C-alpha cells in the first residue's frame, strides 16, 4: 500500500485480516505476552496459522525488492526529467499536485486512520484503511469500552474489549500516521520539482536584462522570494494581467542539495527520516501498552495511549542524539527568486501583487 501497489496491497491486507481472525493469532500473541502459554497454544488454530507464515515473509521480501526497483526508476526519471502531470480531471475524482502540510495529515490520521491519506490524496489507501479501522473498532467493542472508561469502571473496559480485534488497531494507527507524513512529504517534493521545471521553461527568457547600476533606461527591478506554492503561479499570472510581459520576468529556483552528492546521499538527507523511528516505536509501544493494559490497573485504552506517547518521545530522543549535528539545522524557507523588470508606474502594482500572494520578501532596485 505504501508503494502504491494498491491491488496487491489490498489483497494482502485482506489475507492478513482473514488468516489472523481464523487462526486467532492476535489472541495467541496476547496470551503469550502475558505469560499464559498453555492458553496461547489452545486458542491458536494451526490449520490456518501455518498458512500465515509464507505469505507474511513473502510480503516483507517483495516490499524490499519492489522498493529497490522503484528507486532505480525514480533516479532515472530525475536524470532524464521525466514529465510530471500536475493536474488530472477524471470521471470520479480530481487529482492534482499541491503543497500540503505533513503534520495536518498526521493529526487527521490520529483522529481516525485513513483520513490523513484522504487529505494527502492517496484515496485507495485512505478509504481502505478507514474501512479496516471502523470494522476493527466495531468488532473490538472499543467505543462501549470508552463509555465504561469515562464512567471509571476499568474492569468492564478489560472485560468488554476483544483482544483479537483490538490488537489490529496499533498497526493501523501506526501505518496511517507514518504513511501520511511520508506521502505528503514526498508529494511536496514532487510538486516542487514539477513547478521548478515549469518556471525554468517559461520564465527564464534569454533577453532578460539583469539588474545593474547606472543602466539608464528608466526601468526598475522588483526582486522577491517565494516558497513553492500555487500562489507563486497566481502572482505571475496577475503580473501578466497587469501588462507586464512574460519576457520581463525571470525566475531562478534554488537547489538545496549539492550537485556533487549522489542520489543515495540525497535520499538519506530527506527530513522524513527524522520521524521514522518515532513512528515505529510509537506503534510498538502502543501495541505493548494495549496488550499489558489487559492485566494492568488502568486498562488497555489508557496504556495504549501512554505507549504511543512514550514510544514517540523515545524515538525522537534517540534520533536527536544520533543526528544532533543535523537535527537543528533548518533549511532556508525560500525556494524561488523572482525578478521583475517594469516601468516605474507599474512598480507599486507589482509589489502589491507579490505581497498579496505570500512573498517572503520584496526588494526594489533602480
């Protein structure tokens, strides 16, 4: 699902749910983790469990193999400037590239797995995870358990929740949060790449006169900086509507990676890797908190929430200690420099357009 192999991913996740339920695997994991090994052996159905392992191992191997293959094609696409289609209107859905905030997607995923992927425009993943989550919540009796927890009856919380279905939720929540963040982060990079190519193709005229002192032709230059966004293209369109021709506009996009660094080095510098360990440990600790919460005082819901918080904090601390020299380095917010040559009576109009469309800074030169 993460690699956009939606058909294969949906089939394998259905297989996971079906075999897990039939073999009572989550129940066996639960009893094993709390030390009731005889009960764990009695609840598991070996007729179904032995079917589980081969597909489970194949899925991990196939994901790794597929990721390596897709990385090769991604590098080739970058080197040959493969075309990127930024907008598509279909019979059912409108798909488009735009700059989105990764943490908005994370927050929606925390409220309900699947919503963040829908925000990120990964609709097959979003709707499938949403359906799986709703079904697991219903079958696990989670919502009635919330009522008992609010009433302070923690014994009823433990007795009403089904471990078989409840233990699906940490994986669904962890996958939803991490995949949403990573999907939005790399879709933003794709948007920046597509917009950079568009600007370089349409707004770098060879006849453009760069700002210089004592030029004596009566024209002025307006220099502004932007982040990549749709506002930038709207600003350029407004400038042309105001009578400033396209060949009087020059745009330079800033490369924030050294041209000498290899593709692999550049991938490892992506900021998405900052939080990967936090997402992984949050999922693991949420699972452990949910399991041991059945025998601890506060119950599986509270301990699951404590686990996700402690796991995320531990992951962040480990990552900061490991990458302390790079963690606090912030990239410059500016991505694009826009230079506009115009007559003096157009200067104020052009400046207002820049500020209205979220320019980071504006400078006027004679």
